[in-house]
C-alpha cells in the first residue's frame, strides 16, 4: 500500500553533484524518521544519512560534509543532495521511512524504496 519511489540517480562526474528524491505515497497518516542507504557491488548495505521527524540529521563519516539530507513533509519527500562526488559513491541508493498508516494505530512500519543507481565516473 505504502510506496517509496526514488528518482534522480544516474551518472555523475567526480567532483560533481546529484540530487536524489524519494516520494512516499499511500494511506499515510504520519511519516517519522527517514533515511538513505546505499549498497555497492560486493559490499553490505550501509547507512548514508538519516533525518528524524524533528529534523535531526546524522551522516556516515564517508559522506559527512559532502551530502545533505532534507525532507519536505508537505510533499512527503526526502532528498539527498550529493556534492563533491567520488567514484566510491557509486552504489545503488535506497530510501526508507517509518510510516504510520490510517487505521494502524500508533504503529510505524519501515518501508523501503526500490533503489536508484548512482554511478560516479569520468
């Protein structure tokens, strides 16, 4: 029912920028914490950045100072602004969100998007 759809991925150049978006839809009552994760070939999925419902952000050391996570509650969307891209940023990027649905009480479930590919190369 609840769906998260990422967009904005593609080819970026080293030192360049990309902006990822993740829009949530469905019978959403409230969206809590949201985040971005990535998985490079042959590696485990890792957290990139998270943002709480209150706007508190945290970043992986590898992206701190380069990436910025933000959210637009009216659009039910979380963004990841990626600056100073490095080849090491190449990965599949996934967004997630803790969502409470109408009729579901105060229980929030974590939903995941299908992912969007980011390739950083010259």
